[in-house]
């Protein structure tokens, strides 16, 4: 074989290997976080691990009213009080307690071991605004109501298509698909605990914002959780509906 042909073969093989590795990396980067949380959930379920929601300490939070258009422009990260390591998944106690990161506004979902801070009045149409929030917590859609009021409480977190955009503070929303009718969700708002029961789930188009637009026109209180669907993509949206317990 001539020298030029050998060099050509080596270059083509190297390029081919690079493309294969790049494709594998792309798949892992896109779906890796979803697979990680899915694996954790399955192991915890197999071990029979159960979660309870801790009651807030008396006087731990001062009740601060949230204004209609209030937005925290530079939120400070607060670690979620759930499963923080794979060692906890494998070796942790079978009965564990989830602590709300901030009883001024947080969500706790016992079935999937999720606990995250909620940032109020985030514009769901402003990507630059909500992406910063979603790296650090769950967003409450501006224009929707707050716990304890009649209407839709709309909370959202993306299962992003880029691993570098995944915030560990909201990535647990990957597991919303595992919630079923009868599962419990707890939201702490201004130091008060609000308990909800899941009623249904549905998949909608990403341009369906009717539950946000009509949030204050409802005659009953409904908690709505949104994530992207399928996990790791932005094709559609998965909505989970819950009613006060």
C-alpha cells in the first residue's frame, strides 16, 4: 500500500472514530441527566425508600408578601434538601425526610424525592429571564395565582436539551412523569404549608399557554407543574394537575 493511501486511511479512520465518539457524547449529554435521575428513582423504589415532608420550624421564616410583579433578578442558590448523592441512593435510610429549602416559597414532592425553591413571578415568555431562574430553582409563572387563592398556580422547570443548562435545583422535574393520581405534592408559601393531591397528567403542545392566560379565571384552586417532554427535548410539555388536599 502506498504511503499516501496509508495516510488517507488513517485520516479517514480517525475522523470516523471522532464522529462516532462525538455522537455518543451528544446522546449522553442530552439524555444523561434524565437517565441519572431515572436510575436513582428506580433504585430508591426497589429499596422501598419513603419520604416524608418536614414541618417548618416555628419562627424559621418571616412572612414577606410577594407583590404582583415582583421578580428576584439575582436569586441566591439554595441547595435542595433531597437526595444529594448516589451514595444516599444506595445506602441511605429507608425512611427519609425532605426539608423545604425556603418556606417562603418551595415545592416538595415525596414520591420522587424532590425539594426545590420556587422563584415567583417569572415571565414564561422571556427566555433570557427564566433560564437564569431555572438554573437555580423552579419558576412560578407571572400572571398565575399563589397557593391558597382561586385559580391556577403554574410552576415550570425544563428538562433541557443541553446538559450544561441543567440545574440540579430543578432537574428532578424529569420525574414528573412518574406521578400518578393520588400522589401528594406540598408547596410552602409565606411560611404556610399547602398540600395537594395529583388528579391527572397530560401532554400538550409547547404553544399551549391557556392554563397561564386563564389562570385567574378559574373557580377553584389548581396546582399545575410543567416540564418538557420527552425528557431531554423541548418538543412538547408534560403537565401535572393537582387539587388541594
